[in-house]
């Protein structure tokens, strides 16, 4: 079993690369510690969502890097403390942020874990560790990373495209949904883990997953828009999630040097800016809503 200790091989991570501007203002209710809670509907009410908590913490660290205001750092630390305090034993050697509520659309039943939550939790905790070293974080991130090594049916978050290349599930369900943004956010967590700990196995996993993604991105392209996932419903992404996809692809292009990511980002931006493509998206969405009522 590999364990991580503070050595000279540890690298410094820069600001989290995703830009939330124009997409998310994080105007959620907060508990007394400043940790956001999300309204999950009439059945569950306000709940802690590890993805939202991790994203808010990363957003606060971005703000802190720009402004130097200590209150934003304290908000990030509050989110990290929640992640540390709510990290659970899962299966095998996996530790995870476990969801205690069901999700109706994709159908995961509590308890379940998310590759996106694992990745973004790692990304936040490693950056907080740079600000204020916490002896618990190395082991937590090591065990959180284990989820990427095991298939969904074995307690992990690993699935595959039809060609056998890996994809990490935001929603660990059978059959798989293969949500695009969830997979890429998970990849960013793997990248951070590999670079922070100088972990060759994690870097190899990132490299194989990104190379495989270039071979499968066309599955998300409809010829006029892109799909949110590869769920059987073939649900189109919203215009907002088109921006999310485009920004994520540009990040991967920068991290990997693979031009396929930036080329597709440009193509999808063209779809989003086209009145014809937007009209086709609107028509399809209207059919989706009508169909869902029957």
C-alpha cells in the first residue's frame, strides 16, 4: 500500500483552473460554519452536497488568491473541514464522501458515491493543505483516489466507453450514464493528485483517460449541439452546460497539449453561437418536456 509523506517531491498546485464566472454565484443557504447546503426538493429538503461544498471551497480559494481577504480563506477552510469530518469508510480501501439521499433522474439509491465529488474533494483538500498543513489530508486524499481504481460494481467510480477506455462516473448507476462534465472534473482531481504527490500511477491513469476521451468525444456531438451525458435519454446539454463543457475542454487542451480538445471546444462554441443550432436545441428540448409529461 502506497502512503504519502511530506517530501521534496511534493509539488505546489496553482489556482484551480475552472472559471465559474457567469455560471455559478454560489448563493446557497449556509450553516453556522459557512458551509453551503442545497435544496434537494420536497423529499429531502436542504442537504450537504459534497460537490457543491468542494466547488465553493475552490471558488473561495480563487478569490483569496486575487484579493488576499482572510474571510474567503476561512470559508475555504470551513468547506475543507466539512470534507475531513464527513469522509467515510466505503468499500475495500476506498474512502469517500457518501451521498445519503436518492436522485430521481439517474436513479442512484443512497448510499452512493460520485467520481466528481471524489475529484473535486481531492482538488480542494490538496490546495488547503498548501495553505495550512493538516496531517489528515494526505491519507484522506490517498483513500479518496482509490475510488478511481475500482469499477462501479466493486465500490468505485470507474466505468468504460465501448472501446474499453476509462470514464469516471458522476452518478454511480447501472446502466452507466457517462456524464461528460462529471468525468472531466474527476480528471482534474486525478491530475492534481498526480502532480501534488508526484505519483506516476495517477499520472498514467490521467494520461490514459484523457487519450481515451479524445477518441470518444464524438459520442457527445449531435452535429448541432452536445449531449450532457450518454444516458439512454440522449439529453441535450443546456446552453449553460455547453459553456461548462467548452471551458473544461480548453483546460484539458492546456494540460495535455492535445489539440483535439481545443478543436472540439471551438466547434461547440460555434454551435452555441449559431441561431440555427440554438433553434434546433430549443425544439428538441420542447419535445423532451412534452414527452416527460406522458
